[in-house]
C-alpha cells in the first residue's frame, strides 16, 4: 500500500503575508466572490480545523480584503475568547486591521495595549504608531525601551519621528486629536470601498505660517476629479464632525506616487 502524504498545512504567517501583499497595492475592496479571496478563505477554513485560534486570526486578516468590518471584529473576538493574549499579538493584529479599515482611533487604543517595550515584538510594532499618528504613545514607549536597552529596527525613522512630535507639540495636538482627523479620512475611504495604498500615508513636516505642519497624505487610486472630491468631502466632514481640529496636523488624499 502506498504511503499517504498529507497536504502541508497553510500557516497563519503564510496567509498574513498574502493578505499584506494584496493590501499594499489593491485600491478597492475585493468582492466576497473574488477568486483570490475565496482561495485564502478556503485555506483559513483548513487552518480553523487544525487550530481554531490561528484559524480565527487568519480569517479576520483575510476579511479585511473585502472590507467586512463586522466579520473582522467577530473573528478577533473569537480568538481572544479562546486563548489569553499574553504577548499582545492578537491585540496588535487587530490594531493593524483596524488601521487598514480606516478605524484609526480604534487602532490607536489597541496599539496602546500591544506596544510594550518588554514585548519581544516591540521593534516590529513601532511602525504602526506612525501610520495611526500616535507619536506621543510612540515616544512614551521608546523612552522606556531605551531604559531597558531594547533597540528599534535600523531603518526606523527615529529622528523624523522626533521632529514630528516636536511639530505636533508646537500647536498642541494629542494622539487622540490626530486619530479623530484620520478617522474622518478613513470614513471617506470606506464609503468608496477604497484602501489606501503603500501600507500607510506619505508623511512630511512642512513649514506653514510660522508653525511646522505635520502632513499625512494617503495615496488612493482615482481620477484627479475623484481625488479632489474626496478632499472636499474630507474637509467638510472634518469641520462638521471633529470637535478639536489640530492646527499642527493636516491629512489629505493624493493620487500621485511619492
């Protein structure tokens, strides 16, 4: 009798890598019937049978691709109910997912729980703080990391981040102020079933009327007219919905590559 060779089990890291690759250059939500998404979800189902925690996490990551916020929440919650989140990995995966869906305040709150200097993952989690504009949180944790001799990655833009924190403090803007403005941009993108490209915003510090203005530009795929309409809608919603508009921070959409 010939030996039976089982199919190698797809791992959560493999599924996560596939999702990240798609998110980086996919401009719009995928249809739930999309062939690529269906294959990923099939692999998630197989992983669910072998390891329910990993299966829930993989499914949550995959459902980002079709903008299924409710499904993403459900599977992260299910994973946390099955196992203690001792190293903050589940919480950090939710922080990443909520940022991808434009839920920046939620991402910031989750990051406050997962970005800890004592975690062995600390150097790999700092980049998300920039994406969600959490510079005060970032330096609070970096200062603790320095005291503990925990390094950051060699390519981490530490000096630029330090300059950004200084600029935000010139016309005081808290992390919560920044996240509230980013939330509005996230809502504009969700209404159009859009992802921002390049895994995060383009990020600059600009001299503006005597202050240093921190500018986040999310690159999206759209015609010049559509991007202009998005920026008008962003400005209108910000004026209507944000209680405290930070003068040292600005966010916009661009269709241009850096």
